């Protein structure tokens, strides 16, 4: 894990299904970038939220 990294919950829609993926990144923009690199540019990202720790 990198310095300053947080866990983001990224909700995506692929093939009509909504899924949530935990992504470790420094910013929400970096989390979006990682999702697009992994699943392709055509994936529909619905939301990016920082995971709240209890």
C-alpha cells in the first residue's frame, strides 16, 4: 500500500448488473482510472465513495 492510499468503493454497471469493487488508491480519480484500466474504457462507473472505517 502506498503512502496516503485509501480504500474506495467503486460501483460499476456491466452487462446490466451493478457491482461494487474495493480499490486502493490515493484519490477518487485514481480509483476511476484503475477501474478503467482493468475493465476497459466502456465500463459505466456509477459512483466512487471512500470506505468509512468503523
